[in-house]
C-alpha cells in the first residue's frame, strides 16, 4: 500500500512540474495535475493496484475464516451444556 501511495504521489508531482513548466499557474495547475495523475496512475499502476487488492482480499478471507471458526467453536460450546 505504501509503495502504491508513493508512486501515486510521484506521478502527481511529476505532472505538477511538467504543467508548471508548460505555463499553468494557480488552482488550474493543481486541478489539472490531479486529473492527469489520476489518468496516468489508472493505467501505469495497474499491477501494484491489483497486487494491493489481492493482499486486502487475502486478509479479508483469513478474517472471515477465523470468525467462522470462532462461531463454530462457540456453537459447539453451547450445544454441550
């Protein structure tokens, strides 16, 4: 996640510098930099984004398995009484 965030910020800064060099100033510079970095990030960072999503999905699956095991163990405890 940190890698993806750093890459997104780097793309934003590069877009900002390029647009500043071209002659954009004030709020238009920030707005256009954000839009350009969004589009570039969408295509250029597809791999890291999918890797991050896969990691999140894996963690969610593990937590769901632990929650189900806990529920089953709890059910077994109440059945025995």
